[in-house]
């Protein structure tokens, strides 16, 4: 097997993988999941806490405990 054959087989495998990913992304079975994910930025803050708010609360709770190493 020479280098040209190896490159041709590699190109074919990558093309098949690409077509598989495109078929998966555009399949009708995934439409509901993708529509739900697309609407996540518009979800109420009560339903889904903000990542920044959650990390701020974590930092506050660490601060409340104090630094016992000093």
C-alpha cells in the first residue's frame, strides 16, 4: 500500500464520518432536542439558574466560612 492509497482511504473515511454527522444533526428524531437546546437562552431564570449567579453564591459561601489557615 503506497501513500496515495492510504490518503485516499483516509479521505473516504473522513467523508463518511462527515456525512454521518450531518445525517445525525438533521435527523427528525433529534429535532425536538435541538429545538429545546435552541430555546435555552430564553428560559426563565427561575427555571434554570444563571451560571454566573451560581458561581457567585459558591464564592460567597466560601467567604462566609472564613479562611482558617491564617
